[in-house]
C-alpha cells in the first residue's frame, strides 16, 4: 500500500537513446477483475500474468477476507477458489484498498448484494475520492452506505438482504461505476440494466461473458445498454492477463521524445476502449507502429514499436476519445511539451478525481519546468516548446499518484536539467518494475538518497 511508508524521492536525468524491449507488467484493470470474478465463481480460476502491483495485491487480500482462497503460485500465476455468487463471508477486519479506486469500487459492488457488512478504507489519496458515484446506484439494490462527509472513505457498506435488480444510467463516464453496478447485479434476481452514454473500458462485460454469465450489450440511441441476468453460477476460468497499455504508455512516450530511441513494447492490448493514446500520438506525428497485429483471448493485440519523433505537432484531442485514454493524459502532456504547437485536451473533468487532480498536478510541474499550460474545469492545453527546448530543473509533487510520478520521470529523461519527484513510492501500485525496466532501456532514474 502506498503512502504509508517512507517517501522515495527520485531523480531522472537526460539520457542517451532508449533501446531494447520493454516487457511491461499485466493489465491492472483486468487483474482486479480476474481476482474478483474468480472469487465469485464456483471452483478454481487460474490466472497467469497477474500484475503484482500493490493495488492488485490489496484486492487479493480483500478477496481472502471475503472467504475466497487466493493462492500466489509464483511468477504471476495465481489460483482463486471462489465461493460463488452471493457466497461472500463477512470480513473480520476493515478492508484496506490502499491507493486503489478500482479495487474499492469494484469490491463494494461485488459485496453490495450479499447479506454482510464490511468497512472499507484506503490511503490519503483514496480516502479523499468520491464514493457517492458508486453508493448512489448501489442504494437502488437496497444497499446502505455510511461514510464520511462527502461520501468519503472510511465507509461501511451494509449489503442488501433482499436485493432487487436495477436499471441505471451511469451519469459520468466511469468503468468503475459501471462495473460496480454489474457486479452487484450478479446477486440480484432478474435483469440488471446499465446504460452508459460514452463507452468506457469493457473488461467487466467481456469477463462476465467468459465466466458464463448471461450478458448482452446493445448500442442504442440511449447509449450502450448492458443487460445482465442475475444469480448465475459463474464457471471458473483460465485467464491470461494481457499487458497493460497504460503502463506501455511510459516507455512508448519516453522513446518518442529521446533522440535516437527505438523501443519495442510487445503484446499490448489494443482494445478500442483502451487504445486512445496510441491513436493520438500517431496523429501528432509519432513514429509509432503496430507490429505483429493479432487477436489473443478475443482482444486485438500488437507489439508497439516507438522511435524518436522530433517533428511531432500539437493537436486537438477529440473529447470522444477521452474515456479510452483517461489514464494517459498525464504522460501525453509530457509528450505535448516536446511537440510544436498547442495540444488541446477537452472533456476531461474526470482527471480531477483520479488518484490526484491530475490536471493540477501536471500543470504545476510542467509550468515550473518552463512549459505553458492553461486549464479550466474540464479542459487543459499544453503549448509545446519543440524537441530540446524544455528546461526542467524542478522537483514535482507526485501527490500519491503513480502516473504523475512516472510522467515526471519521463519528462526528466529529455529535459536539459534533471527532474525530481518528491515521492516515487506510488509507482509500485501499478508498475513495480518501472525503475529496472526503464534502466534496461537506458534511462537514468535514481533514488535521490543513492
Ligand atoms: C478503471 C477505470 C478508470 C481508470 C482506472 C481503472 C477500471 O477509472 O481511470 O485507472 O479498471 O475500471 P474510472 O472508472 O473512474 O473512469
């Protein structure tokens, strides 16, 4: 769990070309879901390639607390002996989800229609994030939530004793909210319907179908209508977790801005609900190619090849693409600083309620590094200085946010003066091998006290 240990200040210095193969870890979203749905199936689910990040390990612990047997077999291979839909036991202790919004929101959904009570907490970042977006729809099932002011953690959830199915239009583009409602719907009789106006990552829908649930998805004038039939018996699965496009973003973006770089990032999922960053970079003029394109486990996958791209131009990122790259705006803003012209990012209000206010965190650091950033409630722009012209020489606050810490480390690889972060420890939540992996490519990131 991040934010509870000693801060780890890190410095990133201008480096020579990045070269080699970047084997990034498993997908965080899919890892959480594998453990949770494995715990709700009857029998043994085997998972390979699970992300061994703190967020996911906290979810594994939570599933044990709810009664599932979760076994780490080494090398990213895990077994989950599930207790069946509605079979969760009441945890004896408070469930600590660390830094993970996905973890806590999906787990709340999964227990919300069981006759049990559980109390959730997290680190300072998670305890500041809004939970009403999940507890409001859960209340429709009959679930009660008692949290702090503003719907914040710590929070006690009393599961609905006699849940009723719901029909819910998700008011914000959030896969976490959608997924919480679907997971709660699993133990409600009849059909639960979730409607999203903008498509968000669809891993829950795909995985529910894989586990044998009856689920349909229809594109209508109202939006994406997802209908789930409750109280199925979920069949255990063998799940191979693909590598995380959100982690791939860091070596890819670093390679684009560092002279002479040529990096291959193999086996990256290009599910259209996740691949918005790569389309955006290509529109900016990035030398980013998809090699060996194929379908694996029903998902489009490719090896990404990123080469130094000195002539990238700022663009208007289509707001409709926001959900498919929501976690990648921080590192995109770093690339935008090295492009020429303005990059405009609109329709991104959700960035303000992530592990940190990501617009604020990036704007402060980029401005200090000499880059012009303008912002409003749901938009921001970065005016690029072109390759070789970004000063750096700053210490940025990582505000308990892994993606902010990694974005500033990427910035420092190409600025004229080093870039530091006050605390790189949150990186372990999603990308525990970030430092050795980037070092193997040629990056110069050191812990400040070494
Ligand atoms: C996630 C959904 C997104 C994303 C998060 C992972 C998921 O959050 O930012 O990192 O796995 O469902 P929102 O649901 O808040 O958009």
